[in-house]
């Protein structure tokens, strides 16, 4: 069996950390009645509204098939509304969705920040941020081709 390359080991670490972070976030967000994926969707809608369903699908950590199911659930719970404009579905937060984001956002921000602050120095966080930004932009460029 061949040894893993440094690149593959880094990829595995990123994937494992993302998974573990989502598990921790899901556990933390239970008290607010939402999941990490729902928080991600609500946060993206809040930031970019009105946003189309296809634009939203490219911004979140939910699969394209999963986004439709999640939006249906968020709509049923009264957090978002979808308006059909011919073939385009525009998504915005409802008052209830805005209230949920006001309730949860600072708590989730503090929670996620604490995970990094407990482990990495400020300089390490800046370095990691710069490296992850570089990797993300590279991946985005490959996806656009």
C-alpha cells in the first residue's frame, strides 16, 4: 500500500475537522432548535437576500438536492419565504427567520470562535485564515472551469 501524500493528509484533516465542527455546532445549536446546516442557509439568505435557490446552493454546505428539502422545511417552519418569478425562485427571510438569526448569530459566532481561540494563537489563526482563503479560491477557480 502506498503512503499518503502530504496533500492528501491535509485534505483528510480538513474534512475531519469540518465534520467534527459540524457535530459540535449541531449539538450547540440544539438549544435554538436548528442545525448547523440550517444556520448556514439562514445566514446566507440573511446576508444575500433576495437570493435565488441556485445561488444559495453554491454558497452553502448542503448538497444541491438537499437544499430543496431544507428550504421546504425552513419554509414550513416559517423562517423563509420563496417567491416564484417565472423559472426563478427568490428566497428571503421572514420576520420569524430574522428573529431566529438575531437570537442565534452571536451565540454561534462566540461558540465557533472559542473552538479556535482555545487551540490556536491569533497569529496561527491569521495564517490558517490566509491559507484556507488561498485554497478556497483555488478550488473555486477549478470549479468555474
